C-alpha cells in the first residue's frame, strides 16, 4: 500500500462509536516469579504494586508492575522455566514491548544491561532512539528515549505533523529532520538530547 492509498494519519479522534482513554495494562503469560522479578523489578526498576492469584486460574500468581507513569504491565507466572530463545512471530503474537527511559540515563541503561550479562542493540529510529534486548520470557524488549523534549499531551500532534512532512519530502520513513521540522512548525523546542550515534537498523534487524 502506498502513501496515496493509505488511510489518513491524524491526531484527530476518528468517527467511531468508542474512544479509548488510554492504556490501562497489558498482561503477559510469564514464566516464574523469581526470574520475572529479577528482570522487571530489579533490572528495569518497575515497582511491584500488586501480587495476587490469577482470578481465572488460582494455581498461578498475577504480578502487577508500574512501568513508570502509573500504567501497568502484568504477568501470569507459575512453576515454568524461563525462555532463553526468542518468541515465534505469528499473526496476533506480540512482536515486542517498548518502555520509555530517561534520555539523561540512556547510557546508564546500556551499562546496566551489560553488567546483567544481557546482549542488546542500539538504533536511531528517526523519531526516537532505541535499545533492544530480551526479557526472561523470550520477548523482545525495546527501551526507547525521545530525541527531543516532546510534551505528552502533544505527542500525537507531533507525530502526525512529522508524518505529513515525511510524505511531502517523499521519504520512506520518518527521520530526525522531519521530527525537528514538526516541532519547529508547532512552536515546540527542537533542541536535541545528547544521544550516542547509531545506525537506523532499517531492514528488520530487531
């Protein structure tokens, strides 16, 4: 599908019978409690805010973590080994989970992953910067940081404006210059954070 044939990209609410108000939580089939706590609480620093039986299957435990902004990720865990291999891709499967990290701590995140013995890749994704690693369940975990200080309440507007500028430029994907131009057009600060140089990773290297 070309840009000419694609549905419009806009920050405006669609004409639909329902409008969601945000992401409440995502739930993952996890392995075991010890390994899940080690990765999400002890490495990524997510507080464990609720722990109770899985109400649909009390033989499992339901762990709730605050991802940093009050939005929650939860895991059903039991007596299952962790998965050292990646997940298989299929329709309906989770490709990856992405969590935000502070740009001022970005290189600290890489050091922490190294000290934990985890492999990772770093990419400049055009509109953000990302570290990719893997959790104890075999899920790809992306730790992204903004390249600019984008207000949360204007993020959709910034991205939709970036999309329009990208299309006008005839570029294959949104790049740093498109994002910077969008910020300037919207009257927002376009001073970039000091982030490490990295390739775009275009071509499906995740």
